[in-house]
C-alpha cells in the first residue's frame, strides 16, 4: 500500500524545487489507479481553485493533472536499498593453509590436475568480480502497455432555473467552478425554457406559478384603480 497523498509541506517543497528550475520526482498512490507505486516528474502546479486535479505530472510520454491524494513523495533511502541489493562478488578462493606439498613417492598424481584446478578457480573468481553495470544503476522503468495513464474526467455542467420569492433566476456551474452566478430573468423566459423540456409535471408547475402571479397582479391592479377612482372623485369635490 502506498501513502495517503502530499501534505502542505510536501507541496511547498515541490513549489520551491520548481522555482529552482528542476522537476521534483513523486510516486503515485493507490488512488492513482493501475500506475500506483511508479514515479513521475512534476512539471507544473496549476491553480488549486480550478479543480481537485491541479498537479501536472510527466509520466512516460504524457503530462497529466493529478490531485494531491494521487501522489506522495518517494520514500527516503530507496536508492540506498537498491544499492544494498547488488550482490557483492565472493572473495578469491585461495589454497587452504593445511594442504601439504607432495612428498617423495607421491609423484603418481598427475601434475596437470593440481595446476588446472586453481586456474579454473581464478577464471570463476574473475567472472564473478565483474558486476553488471545494470545492477549498480537500475534502468528506468518503462510503462507497461496495459497500464494506461489515468484519464482526467470532464467536470459536470449544471444549469439551475430557480423561483424564489416571486423572482426567476438562472445560474450555471461546472464542477466546483461557477460559470454564471444566478441572475434575474422574466417569467415568460422561464416558461420558454421549461417548455423545451419533456419532463412531466415541471411545465405544469411553472404554469401554475405564472397563473398565480397573474391573478395577484390583476388583484393589485384592480385595487390601484379603485384607489385612483376615489382620489379623482375627491379632487372633483374640491373643484380641482
């Protein structure tokens, strides 16, 4: 299991390294998907207010945005552990100190046996003493074809038509970003928008609201006419 993501101090360190002209390395966490455990280079930090994924990481031939939860700093001492994993060649085998020289009468042993054996040992020691350069410096890991990089999903778009306290408003958001703050529209425009939707009950609800507003407006107009008639009659009495 990998870490829980980048902390505030990690982000400040990454920003400082980027300002110095370098690309800090990061490791993908489990939330990054199939590429968890692999490493990439941070190439840019976007505005965190633009969305959850604002850290641009170069991985293979692609540069994609990720969230702080998708990344972590590489564990310290990883390079030292890789160096410790290199097999140290065994020391050269020497002739045991307890072996005695051939005594007189033991010349029946063929001399080439005693000379060929240490020669084979020297050859094996020489081969083992040459560590492969790849073991000291591991080659960069190539991304597997089956492990496709994480594709950033498109943020959802929401358009809201609302009626509150006798006023109709329309607003729009994409993800967490407000594209248009709620602004006032005419009742006829609201009815026109709803008529484009084939949603049972919605158009009827809007028409009922507009009908109630019309009735209230007629009642208010009638009241004003009555008040105006009373004022005009009073003016007539006063000889105006």
